[in-house]
């Protein structure tokens, strides 16, 4: 899968896609969302930390977080660019 495939899938499901990026080693504090979140790693790497364990994403990989799941994240050494959608 690539970014275009992810965008087509999310567009077909009527889930708007946005793109964000961060530099190396940036850390997101624990938080949650009231919606299901879909994340596709376009470039670089990121590790999401949840009570159920860590989920590492590299370019071309994706994950989904259910509503209300508390998570934090750590950006890899080369930074990251992700496409994201929510339902």
C-alpha cells in the first residue's frame, strides 16, 4: 500500500485525510480521541504506545486506533510524515 491507496480507501469510506509530520525523536504526550483514527506512515517511522503494547510503523505501514484508546507516540530518528483519517 502507498499513500495514494490509503487516500482512495479513506475517500471511498468518506473519511477526510490530512497529513502531518514531525522531526526526529519528537514525543506526543498521552491522549485519546473520540473517533476511530486511521494512520498511514508515508515516510520515516513512529511508535505508538498504548496500554496493549507498542505499535511501530515504518513507511508503507498503517494502523487504526479505536475511539477512547489512550496513546502516546515517539517519532523515529529520521522523522516521520503520516496521512491520517478518522471515522
